[in-house]
C-alpha cells in the first residue's frame, strides 16, 4: 500500500506516517505534486541496498545468469517478484 502526502502534511503527521510505514506501507513525500522522498521500512531498505550491491558486481550477475537462465531482456512486473 502507498500513502502520498505533501511536505506540510508530512511535518504535521510525521509520527502517523512512521506508524504506517512500520505496518509495511510505503510513504511518498511530495512537493508540488512531485515525489521528493520515500519512507520505507529499514529492513526493506537494507534488502534493497544489498540487492543493488549484488547487481553491481559483474561476477554475481554472470553467476546469476548462468544459474537462472531466462529470457534475456525480459521485463517483469513488480507484482511478479515475491518479497
């Protein structure tokens, strides 16, 4: 689930936003309707950072490609990825 709100609302409702994030919701902070920041669970962020590190490692990506052959260039929906 995603919750979106402006900076003014974020300042006013910060504690409520943190509580929603703790329940697994993604909070998007906007300025003039454009996203400027995201609030996500720290555990989820750690997983994302580790994934980025792994995907930046050429040895890992070669090993992954060899281990999990698929359609090169295939695009998957975020809904197809379990988390």
